[in-house]
């Protein structure tokens, strides 16, 4: 059974991706800093007949990343699929943005991708095969009050292309997805509970498919890029936006 690690899989896009990969026959390490949330996802997968372990770790912490990957290898086997999904926002206009806002968002949304890729590489290298899927965002194109988030998500696209070139000769593909507006706790928090329904209506009206995205929409695209049969696609950033171009 192939083994996948999905970061930030306690809820939202990560949880949907973990379930989808399990449905595709993979054993899944559900990694999240929120231990009860990762346990919930792992339990859901197990109750549907899949194999999953919950791993509590902060992806921005190099020691925890190293230990988490070692634990996955020990409990499930060598991780050959990595989905770097964990993400946070800390939105503010530039004039009010603090160094902590910057460091938090760049740490979780970009540096952690580097840490996770580096930690799984020996396993993929030994096997001569691997799939890495990074979660970027259409925000990489630029949105107001998100300089930290946009810089991180644009950085993820550069990292994806660099690693695709570097690791391709070793049988490892590296791609990214760039979701548009997906209804999750992240977008609910950004809009505020009261504004969430309205925000979704506004985005849906501007979207050719006339709806906002769901975690399952993104999970399905990630699962495709993580599949054995997607081995000639690498270094790509796939928008999952319902046709919205910005
Ligand atoms: P979410 O906030 O619902 O879930 C994020 C998960 O990541 C949570 O379970 C959280 O505990 C975990 N996490 C956060 N920091 C972590 C850390 N340091 N270590 C380990 N786990 C951590 O978010 P979501 O909407 O499901 O987003 C998932 C990814 O998709 C993120 O990278 C986000 O930037 C990206 N994205 C989301 C949207 C959207 O509209 N929701 C759009 C584009 C991109």
C-alpha cells in the first residue's frame, strides 16, 4: 500500500484530500498541529475501511517535521506521496503588518513546504519514485491586505518549478494546485461568521461555474496529480477556480 502524508489534514481541503487518497487505496498519515482534529480525520478514514494514522506536528518546526516523517515511515512505511496543504493567514494592510504576521505566514505556507519536501526526499529517492503536490493559491497573483500570504503562495509556485526540474530525473514529480475561493473554516474566518454567506454569493456570481469551490473539488485534483498515471506532468500549477481567472 502506497503511503501519503497530507499536512493540515485535520479539516478543510486537507481532510478532504486525505479521504480522497484513502479512497484511491493509499495509506494516509493525517498530519496537523491540531491533534484532536487529525484524530477525527484518521478515525473517519478508518471507519470507511481505510488505513490512516494521526500525526500531531507543527510543519513550521524543523525538528517536529523530521520526527513526524520518521514516525510515518515507522508506522505505515516510506512516504512516497506528500501533499503540502497546511496553511494560515494573518491578513493586514502593509502599514499594519508586523514581522510576526510575516514570519508566521511565510513559515507555515512556504518554509514548511521546503522542510517537508527535504524530510521525505530520502524515502522517495530510495524508491526512485515520488509525488509531491503543493497547495498554492490564486492569491499568488496578488490581493490587498495579504502581502505575506500572496508572497508565500507565489513562492510555493517557484519552489514547485525548481523541485520539478531538480527531482524529475529521480522519478519524482512536483506539482501545485492553485485553488480559488473554497468554502472552509479559513474563508469563514476571513469573512466573519455573519459575512460568510454573502461573500460566497458574491464570489459565486462572478464565477463561470456559478458556485464557490468545495474541499472535494481541490482534493480530486490533488489526487489526480498524486496518481501513478500522472507521471508525465510535473512543474505545473493547476488552477481549481470554477473558471474564475483572478
Ligand atoms: P483551514 O484553515 O480550514 O485548514 C488548515 C489546516 O491546517 C487546519 O487543520 C490547521 O490546524 C492546519 N495547520 C495550520 N497551521 C499548521 C501548522 N503549522 N502545522 C500543521 N498544521 C497546521 O484551511 P483550508 O481552507 O482547508 O486551506 C488549506 C490550504 O489551501 C491552505 O494552504 C490554504 O492557504 C490553501 N487555500 C485555501 C483556499 C480557500 O479558499 N479556502 C484558497 C486557496 C488556497
